[in-house]
């Protein structure tokens, strides 16, 4: 009997056909932990699912991967859906994954936490980047659905609280695949044309799927890059979105956003009335103080009798002048006495005074005083000063005293 010989490809194809026909191996949901996760440039995801005692190779092609709401990571516990089949080229069986969910946590929640961590690392939530909300906005831009009840609530509250603000509607879809792009485009449009002093971005309540447009990275960056301050007003008070973290101010609801955006005109009137009363009281105090000062001035002698006041000042000036003259004369006398004393001392020490007592002063022709016989020799000319004149003399002999 002749044996049937098969090629490797034939046997692999046979096994693949058998596995594809097995209903147990199609429509599978397998729980495991991701390891060896790799994302290739082609967009295909390759990874291994493992538990305590076994491992299973898996692949998720790009078309299915695009529908993932979260980014798979090593160590993540998931439930992978798909079918088991053989890749004929390698002869290895693997799970062809068509969908994936976080084990014990929803896909949307996982995607929210991943994007939140990513944007926090980029600094989009940093309080240092928060812009102050204007106290009295002239124009408020609202980015929301034109047909939503949230818009009517905001308009009603804005008109009631502060009708001086102008409102500009920037309509956009607030749910669905096109919503994130439209919301981001509306924010950038308002900034490009400087349409408002303040933006309110949001919508009314709904499920997490309904609010998901405000958890989009494109919307987050549009809010962060906005030069116009942004109030995020998404859903009800318990609802928290990525937009709430990025915005300059988070409102619990759209109605609350309108309340935060503008002051209350009734409170403003009360404040203005209080300020007006305070100003009037202050002005009254100033007037009373000025009146008292005026009364003091009116009672002063200068105003009651200007000529008498001037005469009084003139008399005082005369007394002051006499005192100054007396003081000046005393100073002059004291200085004069000092001068006389110094003159007498100077006269007593004058060389001329010595000459009057019969002494003489001899000098060389250049004026040098001769104090020793060593300063002169026979034939030198000298000058002799007496008390009443001078003599010119010639040296005929120099004799030194014997010691």
C-alpha cells in the first residue's frame, strides 16, 4: 500500500482548516495578562496572553486595533476576544484577537486614566498655566450644541445675572465621532478671531459614552492652547472629564458655569449702593472738617483785622531786627577785642621790635639771614637792617670766637 506524503504547508493548512471549523475555537473570550507587547509600524499588535501555568501567542490586526479605546500595556489583565487558528508559514497556532477589554474595569475608564496620566506628564493640568477668569466679561463665547437644553439654561442665567455681557454661540456637536474635532475647531476659531473674553465649553449630562468627546486629546490641547480663559461645564456635578482638568476653571454643571462666568447684578447693585453710601458719608465728614477749619480761620486775628495783624507782625519784626543788630554788635566787639589781643602778641614777637632795642639783622645780598661767621668771607657784600633803615656793608675781616 503506497503511503500518502504531504508537504509541510499542506499539513499546516489542514490543521488550520480543522481549527477554523471547530466552533469551540471561534468566538472565544480568553482572560490573561499581557506580556511581550509590541506595536509594529504596520499598526498590527503582537503580544502574549499568559496565566500562572501557560502562555498563548496573540495578534490583533490594525483594523481591529483602531477600535480599541485604551492602549494595551505589559502586565495589564485583559479579556481578549477572537478565534484560535494556525499561521501556516510558522506552523504555530495563535489567537487572532478581534476585540479586547480590561479585566475588571471598563475600556472607557482605562482610556480615561491613560490619557489623564499622559496629559498630566505633559503639564496640561499644571496650575501655573491656569488663566484668571475676567470679573466683568464683555463677550462670552459658548461652545456647545445649539439644540441642547444646556445652552438655554446658560443663556437664561447669563441674562438674569449680568445682561451687560454679549453672548456668542459657537455651535458644535457634543457627542459622536465628529464631536471632538468640531469642539476643538470652535475653540481655535474663537481664539483666531478674538471673539470673546471668556469661553464656556460643555454640554448637559449623560452617560460616559455621551460625554466622551470631552475626554479627547484633541479637545484637551485646544483648551490648553486657548489664549481666552476657558470654563469647562460638562455633565452633572459627579461627572469629571479631561476637559475639566485642563480648563482654567471647572464648573459642576453648565448652569453653574454661567453663574461662575458673570457677577450677579443684584449683588453688584448692593455693592454699588454700599459704596455710594460710604462715599457720601466720607464726603460729609470731609465737608464738616473743612467747615470747622473755615470757622477757625474766620476767627483768626489775621482775617478779622488784617491791618492790626500786619501791625502786630511789623512790631515783632522790629523787635527781631533790634535783637539781630544787638547780637551783631556784640559779635563785632568780641571779635575786635580778640583782634587787638592778637595784634599785641604779634607786635611783641616782631623782629622790628627787637631792632628798636639796638639790635641789627644782617643778610646776604640774596636776603639770607647771617647767623654764623661760617656763612660769609672777606669781600662779601651784606645788608644790615636797623630799626630806622638799612646799611650796605662789605666784609673786610672774618674772626671766629675762640672756644
